[in-house]
């Protein structure tokens, strides 16, 4: 509930939301202006508001008060520019995310404010407002508010480019602590074996009208876990992007893959275990709708040879999300030990973790997975225990031999003649 007071016959409004400080607002020449008083006591806030209003009215009479743009106008300009400039570089859903955050949260709070009145204190009030007015009964996640502040910053940068604002305020959260690093869910070697045995058994036991999808899913699991591809990269992958070669160093048959994803075009060399699943994908005829069992029984046997995938067709044309989640639930593999939900992305994490556990070079893994060494060390640090050299850590310096006393080392010679005088 907001407390509100009026001064000078209603020319000035002093109010406070859920924060500590009082704010003031006034209308000059049909334009609403707002400012924070920076005061917690009402009497001091009223004095500040009167002085602020008198100064504001003086600037208006001298022609020094320029009607600035509002946050709503800057937001409209941002959306108009962003969708056009990033066409082809950002997905439609990414652009819609900015629009949704502005419409639901940012515009109702900042919409009518002038750009110069959006200060770090006002942004902190927004954070408090979002937590206090949450409709779910719990505070929004840290990442949710972070995405909203990023959207706010993008709008303010648009205002700077159009010279509607002089500089960008500091929107970093106060009292910031380092966020908890959550290790990404993956399948341990035992869990991974259980997963592909489950998908294999499901493919063998499936009925004819589900068998094609079940076999594709089984090869999908093996392919991603032995290449480290992201799910979106596997979705964009075509047969002409994959080549079976013999590795010149090891002599094994591997896949050389031209990857097209969020990092542009990159390259990947698979494990030898990815070759056999890909050969099955090449030899598997394209999906044909089976129809009902009674209709299939009446149809004469087809003389048309099955069509194999063409080079320009996708390696994984179907969507196996529902079947994959169902098999995870069946094998009790949906949640890891920390309660994180596993998805198809977990197969990429499994590939990275297993390579680290086998002692592979972390730089080569980062290059092969089109990511950075920093990201791997940050999110997969729990799985690099095998890369630690115990002999280099458990070093024990040899204890020095204790020095002998001088009296033990040197004994003065005894003069036999001197003993006669004793």
C-alpha cells in the first residue's frame, strides 16, 4: 500500500511505495516529473519536495526545462530497431522474450517516467517491487530479474544512441554476492549405460508404428553422448555435414562434423563409438506412415524400394522429446543426485564429463565442443578429479638431519704434561 501526501494545494505529491525513501512528483506545463527525496522522515521529505518544485518551475519559466523522452518511447524505439537489426542472428523467440518482459514488468513500472529519472535507486526499488508483488508466492529467480535488468539496460542504451540520455546509470545490484555455481546435470558412466540399454530395449519391444521413432531415439542418445553436440546443433545437422574418416593419429574410424549452431559454424571430431549409430541412421529408410493395422493387412505388399536419407536431409528429422522424457522416468533417471532435471542437453554434459574423467586435455575438449575452458572449469569442476595429479599434490619434503652440538663435534686435545699441575 502506498502512502501519499499533497503539498501547495495539490501541486506536489509526496509518496512512498514499499521502499525506505519518500518520493515526490509534480506536473509542469502538462508534463509529469518525479524525483526521489532521499529522506526517510516525512517532514524532511516535504521540505525537499518544495525546494525541488520551486527549482523546477524556475527552470520551466527560464526555458531550461526540456521535455525529455519517457521510458515507454525509448522501449518502442528499441523493439522497432532490435527486431530489424538482429534479423537472422537472433531467433524470433529471443526477440519475443524482450517484448514480453517489457510488456509484463518493465513498462507498468517505468513506462511514464522520464529517462533521466531512472536512477540506480529507482532500479533497486523495481527489484524490491518485483519480489513484493510476485503472484507465485515466492520471489522470482535471480536469473529472471537479471534478464529484466538486461532488457532495461538495452532500452537505456537505445536512448543514449539517439541522444535522449547523456550516460548510462549503474544498474548493478547492491550487496551483490557471488551466485551459487550449479553443476549441470549429466549421466555418470553407470547411469549412461542404463540409459542406452533402456532405449535399446524400448526400440526392440516397440510396435511397428512406433519402431522407427524408437530406433531413431536410441541412435540419437548414442550420437550426442559421443560427439558432444548441443540439441539445437543436432537438429540443424544434415547428412552432408557428416563424414566418416580414419583418424591419422589413432587409426580409429571417427566422424568429422561441420556444426552449425548458436556459435556459427564450427567443427567436431567424434568418438569412435559414434560411427556405428550414424551408419544405422544412414541405412535406415525414411519414415512412412503405417496406418492402422487392419488397413495394413488389406494392402498388397509394396514393390517400391524404401527411400534412404539424402545428403541434404536432416540427420534427426523427428522430435523425440516426449519419448525421451518417458524413458527417463521409466529408468528413474530424470533427476540427478542434486534434484536437477535431465534433458537432451545432459548428453552433451555427459560427453564432456567422461572426456575429463579419461584425462583428455581440457583445451582440446573446449575447442571440440565450441566453448571456452573457463565455462568447462566453472560448470564441470566436480568431474575433473581424475585430472588432478596426486603425486604433484602430496609432495613431502625430506626432513633435514638434526645438527650435532659443537661439543659433540669438537673435543679439545688433552695435554699430558698439563695434568701434572692439577
